[in-house]
C-alpha cells in the first residue's frame, strides 16, 4: 500500500514549511528512516526521513515551494505500484496524469518484487550530504573515512577543496542554516519590541552545588554536570511561577504555554541551533544533564531530529565558556524571552550588609533577560530576574 509523504509540523503554530531539496530522485529506492528531503522552518533546516521502504513516486512539489502543513507532497510505493491516480498532479506546472511518469514506470519495472530496496544507500552523515549539495561534490568520487566507510563532512570539504580554483573575489553565500539564521534574527530584531534587564549574581552557591551533586551524577549517568544543567533546572522551577515569561506571542495575542520547554542555543559549524529540553520543570537534574548531552552530541554531528528543535517556550544562550562577561541575545519567535548568561569570574564586590559590609572577591555572573514587551513588561521582567537570582543563591532549596 502506498505511503504518503506529507509536510510535517515541527514547531508550535507552524502553518507552512519550505521544501529546500529532495535528497532522493523520483523512481529511486528509499529505506525507512533514510534521509528523504530537507525542509526549512523558522528555526532550522531539517532533514526529514522516509516514512517507509519502497520507491519515491508521485512527487508533487519542487524545491523552493512553500507547502501547508499536512499536505501530501509525494508517495512511497512498492514495486509494481503507482501513486493514487488523483494525487500525482505536480503543482510546479507538470501535466496531471493518472499514470506514473515514464521514468518511474521504467524504474518500477526494473525493481524486484520485494518491497525492500535493491541497493544499499550511500552511508553519509546529514551534514556531509548538505555540504555535498551546496558545493557540488559528486558522492561517487568521495571515499568515506568514517566507520564502515561512512562519508563525513571532512571528506566532503577535502573533496571540494581539491577541485576548487583560487578566485580573487568570491562571495560566501553561506549554508542553508546560516542563511536561515540571518533571515530569522533580522525578522525577530526588526519586528519584536526587545527590551533588556540585567542582574549580577554571586555564583558561589551554584559552584558548590555542582561540586556536591556532580560526582553522583557522573557515577550514575556517566557524564559531567555543567553549570548549564543547573541553570536549566533552576530556571524551569522559576518559570513555573512566572507563566507570562514562558508565554508566546501569536496573532490572537498572548498564549500561555502549558509546558516549560527550554531551548539551549548551541554553536555548530555553520550557524546556531537551539535544541529543546522538554518538560524541564518536571525533570530531575540528572535527566536534564542527560538530555543536554544527547542534544549537544546530535547537534555537533548534524543529526538533530525534528522533535529536538520543536516546541521551545524559553531559551538560554550561555557564552560563559567562551570567556564572555555579558551580552544580549535576540528572541526566538514565538517565544517571549531569552536569557543571556556570561562567564563566572572573580570580582571585587561588597560582602555583607550595612556596617558589616567589606570588600571581598566573589565568583560573579551576569544575566541579561531579553523580553518581548508585548508579552512581558518591565515590572514582570524585573520580578522574574529577582526570583531567578534568589534561586541561584539557594540552588539546593530551589531544586529540593
């Protein structure tokens, strides 16, 4: 039975998706779970996997088209099958027909009767496949250096460099992800009324919590606890008391999100992605740490799944590991706020209160909240940061 390939909904309030490219040609064999096409959403360019085994047929949409969520854009058929007669029409202008195209018919005739593909797909990472498309590298000319002969991004870059010729004047058009990031940040900055609130906080208690809780998590889960893990856990608890900061701006107005899903801004080779820790307010610290590690590994290898970037309601951008003291971050629509976190650095600050106060050296951290003024006014932002600072000063109480 033919399986329909539809435009998926990867984000909250998503109405359409842009088809970037087909990774398989009509008439080619595909395996379930194998990369089939690339689509663009408000947050990233994502690879979509084949929903089943068979042959790609009845392609209705060409690259570059905007497609409503849920619309059928192609079919996966078994050998000897053709797509439903009334679903083969191609919106790009090709003539509607009740029979399969000649190229597809020939491909079907040459397929074995089994529904499984007759050829093994090229083993290649998603990132390497994108680079090959962007740089015009023929995969047949590339020898993979990965496990089992898998073609890696480094193999594609080496192949592209070997055939490149020097040019005195070149224009870097960027990758799909970098171009998308440029478009989305420009739209956010020019359409959302950003405003910023900044607080400094003593991170001494946060350091102590990491030292005390880290060994047990490392022993039981095999990973090191990070400051980001602690911040996500503390932040999720504080957001539960400030639903407006966890809300979203929609065409109808302010939408209060039922879950607290915290995105983590991560730098990758060709841009920034923000995979999401879902339902963070109900997750333990160890569970948050495991999710963060898994998301980071998939982001670095270019293997983020659609569910990994969907549904974020608030985002953290932490540049402390790069030695940055403080910065402001741009909101990711339709979220209403994003928290920029600087490094923890020793500074001379007043220690104590009143006559007992004296200069002292403390590990300080700067937090900057960017808010959408349509959703979060100044008083709400200040109250949220006040409670977040209090929670960071008392992490054990916050996480208890």
